[in-house]
């Protein structure tokens, strides 16, 4: 693939994919700058724990405030983008789990039901108390040690720690997105727009007239959306449609012409041109490469 064709404002997270190819569980403690500050996706589950600081998390069509105690799960191949708000560092823990490894939890008594409850929401999100977050930190620290040091019976220890973590989350009520008062307006408008785009991306959308639907000025809509997501409306819609096309190419037998239509590209030649500009390869080549993995 010629990487010179590929835009730099979103990407497939090949680094996480390589980690998961090598080992099915990774636990990273981070306190510096966010390396993945662009829209990206990967094939595993990502559990995102915010310990200290303040940030934002864009997950496809939802916006979340990353406050201390926030926990979000990003599902496989879902576009997302974390960002830091303010000057204080964002202390977080990122737990990556291979999809197939999660399925091995099934033989454990009651674990399948527990995992299903954790993943029940389209976009799982929690705001844990200080006490629960301290317990989660303890579990994650021990899990990181087991992964790094790999003493005798570390596989069993890992499963036990993950079971404890999933039980904790399954017993907690999911939370809704939240924002500070000064950001409420921007967050809510952006979430309404994101929700509309995710529901109607397959339809013809006149971005220049969306402000009429949300009863705001065009300039205000553009400014608030860009401020909240880091992307223009047109750019985000293109990214979203291309990501949907990728998923259809890999997960379904639909002909490329039907994939184009289902992803919101009314014109086939425009779909081919956009897809190759975004990925560096044709839709057919993308399907072959990813189905042979």
C-alpha cells in the first residue's frame, strides 16, 4: 500500500493490532501526551480508565467527558479519538483485549452473562466512585504485572483478575455522557449532530443545510462541531462513511456496488475515488487483503 495516499487525520491502529497478534491482553498506564490523537480504530476491545486529569472522548456518535473515575469501552473497529482538555496531564489506563480471547471467558461460571451485561450498551460508559476506581486501579496494576512478568500460572491469574474487573463493571449502572457546565451547549449540539449523521449516513445529506434541522446558525454549527470533535462536518461524514464501507467489505458478501450505496455513496465512481484516496487501495483489494488475514 502506498502510504502517501492515506490522509493523516484518521487511521487504523496497527500498533494495537500488532500487540494483540502477539498477546491477547495488554494493559498500559499512561500519563503523558495522547499518542493516538487522531480518529482511529482497531480490532480488539479497548477499556479506557481515566484516573486523573480531564479530557474528552469521541466514540463514533457519542461525546464523553473523561473525568477521574470515567470508564469507557470502545468496541472492535469503532472509530474513536481521545483528547486532553487544559494543561494538566491525563492519567489513564488502557486495557486492550483480543476479541477471540474474550470469547474464552464463556466456560467460567456466569462469566458470559457478566460480559454480556458489560457490553450491553451500544457504547458502554461508567462514572465510578473513588473507592471503586481505587479497586479497579489495584486490579489493573496486578494485571499489568502478570502480563509483564508472566510467573507460573499467570494465565489463570489474568482470567481471575479480568473476571473481578468485569464483575465490578457489571454490577455498576451505565452512565450517560457528561460535560462541565461551560461545555454543555457544545457537547449537546455535537451529540445531536453525531447521532443524526450515524442514523442517516446512508442517505443523501446536505451538510450546508444541517443547521436548519438543529435551529442554529450555520457558522455556529460548524464552529461547535469542529471545536468538539476536531473535524469539520464534511470530513467527519467522509471518515464515518469510509469506515462503514470497510466493515461491510470485510463482514458481508455484498457486491461493491451495494456497499457503496449502503455506506452513503450514491455515485459508484465517487466511492471508488474516495475510497482509494482515503486508503491507498481499491475496495476490492481492501476486501481481499482483510479477508485473508
